[in-house]
C-alpha cells in the first residue's frame, strides 16, 4: 500500500471516528538494513513493507523484530535466485 491508497481507504470512514494509526515507511526498513549490514533494492524494501501489511498479526503487531525478520527473509530470497 502507498500513502495515496491509504488516504483513499481512510475516506471510507467518518472524519470524526477515533482511531489509532501507525505508518511504517522505507526509512524504517532501511534502519534495519543498516543495522544488519545488508543492502536491499527499492523493490525489495517495498516487498518487506508488503509482507508487513499482509502478515500483520494483531497479537504481535509490527515491531522492530518483525521488520528485522522480514528483511532477513527478503534478503535470503535474493540469495536463492
């Protein structure tokens, strides 16, 4: 999802409806790639973000450990190709 799609999705809600919203961006993924010492392409970073959205578990949420795991997963997938 990109910001434009998120805005369109949010338009379906009443403007005064209370909510909680967290946004993760490529910069957040890059923070983890730097920590792990790996380089991902822009497309791989987008894939990490897609997986974050698709695999979101309400019990665990999305946190640095989840992002770290997905970065490793996407980087490992590149190695298999």
